[in-house]
């Protein structure tokens, strides 16, 4: 029985020593793995910090670019405003010029009409017969119907009929009396 106890004690101590060695080896492996993980964690933290710094720098650069774009946008808007103002001014001047031109044309037409109205019908007929049908009909459209009739009576019948046809096609305006 003594042998049995010694043998049991011996086997137990061997088994306990083997377990203790395995425990020691596991601890050693865990410690080395822990150190590797700590190094990896440090590397990840450095990369995160550099990524954050890059993000901040990019955001700052983006803000600067946006402010430059806003500045340019405001200058473009200002130029567009100036262009619109100039365009309105030019349109206004163009309308005024058209009015002045119409007044000049009207005065010229009135003066020509007065000249033909004061002339003898035979002299007026001779002059108008030498003009194109459009020009002659435009001048005659400004004269009163009595003067037009007297001039057409003194004119070559063919030319008179052409001018009469052109007068009929013209928009009706109130003739002078």
C-alpha cells in the first residue's frame, strides 16, 4: 500500500508539474501575443491620428476653396448686375433713337408731302413717274386724296395704275386734308 501511495503521489506530482508547465507556456504565449497586439494597437492609433490630421487639413483646404468660390461668385454676380444695367440702358437708348428716327422720317415725309402738295399736278406726276412704284406710292399715301387724284390724272396711265395698285396694298392711314 505504501508503494501504491508513493506511486500515486509520484504520478500526481508528475501530472501537476506537467500542468504547471503547460500553464506557464500558455501564459508565455498570451504575453507575447499581448505584446504583438499592443504594438498593432499603437500602429493603428498612429494611423488614426494621421488620418484625422489629413481630414482636418482637407477640410481646411475645402473651406478655403469654398470661400474663394463664393468670392468669385459674388464678383460674377456683380458683373452680371452691371451687364444687366448696361443692357437696360442700351435698350432705353435704342428705343429713344428709334423714336427720334421715326420723328425724323415723319418730318422728312411731311416735308416731301408738303413739297408735292404745293407743286402743280403735272410737275408732280412727271417726278413721281420717274420713281419706283414703291417710292411713289409711299409719297402719295401721305397726300390728301384730292391732290392724289390730280397727280394721277396727269400721269401716264400705266404708271398711274401701278401706283394705284400699290396704294391699295398699303395699310390705310388717315390722309392729310
